[in-house]
C-alpha cells in the first residue's frame, strides 16, 4: 500500500484539473491551442482561455483581473513581489522586513537584495510557538520601510501567522505587505495584503503555474524581460495548461475549504493522538493555531531522515520539512528560530495531508510508525555502541 503524506511539497492532480487541462495539453479538436500572444485563430482561442482563467482567479480572490499576474510558481511570485517592489525606481525606502521562519524562496531573495542591491533587510524573531513578535515588528517599523514579507502558514509546521495584527501595523506605518500564501490558500481565509503569492501544484493543479496578486497602482520592476505578457510585468509565454489547472484547483479548494479542513482536522487529531502514545515524541506548535492538514513532530533519539527512510520502505511518503531544502544536513531554520535545539531539529518529520488522504491511510501510518521508530532507534543505539 502506497501512502502519500507530503501534500505540502506537492499535491496529486485533482480529477477535475486533469479533465480541464487534457484538451489544452494535447490539442484536441475541441480545444485547439496556440500561443496566447499570437493573433491568428489558434492564438486567440488560447488567449480567451487565459483570460477566462485570470478572471476566475480574480473573482475567487476578490481582485481585478488586471491585478492577477501569472508566474511559473510560488518562488517566482515571491521574487517578483520582493525584487519588483524594492528595486522599482519609484521606491523611496529600500528596506525589507521578513520573519525568521520564511520559506527559502523569500530568504534567498532577501539575501540577494541585501548583498547585490544594498537593500536593508531586517529579520524579525518568532516566539516558541512560531508566531511573529509583534512588538519587534512595531519597533522595526519605526524606520521608513518599503516592504514587509511574511508567510500566512508555515510550510514546515503548519502554524498560522497573526496576519490581522501584522497587516494593521504595516498599514499604519505606510509600508506595503506581501504575504506568501502558498500553504494557506484553500486552508484558511485569504488574508488582506497588498501583494499575495501562491502556487497551483499545492492545490492539486499542475506544476508550472503560480500567481502574484497585486493592487493597482503598486509599481513593480519586471524581473523577466523580453515580451509584453502579463501587462509588461512578466515576460514569457504563459503556461496555459497549468494556469487553467490552477484556476480549477483554486475554485475546488475554496468551494470545499470548510468541509475539507474539518475532515483533515479529524485525521490530524487521530494521528497526533497516536503520536502522543509514543515515547520521546514532541509535537511542534501543539499550542499554536495550525492548519488542519499539517502535523510535525520531533522524534527523540533518531535522525529524521533515517525515520523517513524506514517509513518509505513501508510505502509511506512523508518529509523532514521544506521540499526546497531536502537533502540538507543542516537543521531547519524554522525550528531553530522557535528555540528547538539543533540536534532535536534534525529529528523532525512532517506529515501533510490533502484531498486524497483517507482514514485508512492514517490508520496504516499509526500501525507502522511505532515499529519503524523502534527499528530506527535500535539501529541508532547499535551504531553508538
């Protein structure tokens, strides 16, 4: 039995998405597909589908179609927000605030802005529950700031940020707010933000499409050059199939959000009940507000990757944290920022669920996990001896 519990990395494609994109990807007679920038009939048919998807995303997210920018994914959307705002000639305050638990896409962009472009970057601390320190945010906003970038839901822990308090303080300071909503979309209500980014494949769409929502008239310095696509803000032929799939997946996620989070919450509670019965296991963010789909735990006395390998041999796919950092021997920066010791942080395993997760799969995980954990601990003790 194969059990997939790594939805935070990518979700299996929804049947509704597959049905919508197959005619586009394979150019069936009923849906001829050209380049949306071409003026002939095939290009205009593609253009129509592109703009229908844009209008659907705008309607679902409460924005105008002109405020929807399609990108290749969440990383590019994050980069367009950060580089686009802070490097635009109209930007007077080249100062960026981020939290200590941001996704590597935002952290790497912030580092490049600081090192290559002289942008002042301030990293704000979080408390042991992974919540941004609002007093530190207030203090940092005493100096003129161009942009504050925070994630709505942490990809490693599922912890939900206090976005209403953050947005209130950012607005009062006259700065812009960018929210990385890659893990939040379809799981919690859409936050208020000047710029908001998310990705299609986390929702059950295809890899290759993301969105940056903006507000007019925020100026953005384009990062990809060479064409007039996306109203001159992002050059390059749009990935029509993944974009249509993103719109379908977003509609499905928002339509079923309440019921799905209730269903997944019950499965998470079942899993965490089993985790509490295991010796030396600590749930991360147990007292914080978290999305229903994510559970991360620290397994004392084991290496997280070794436990993942043991689970993989049983057909269970999970993760040690961010898929963008997989293979790293360094402890999670998110857990370190929350005060977790480096050795303990290396013992983290994340289970993330989604539309295809079933009670039978969680039952199977709960049966396998004690045996796999005992095996890994025994092997670790043997090596130390």
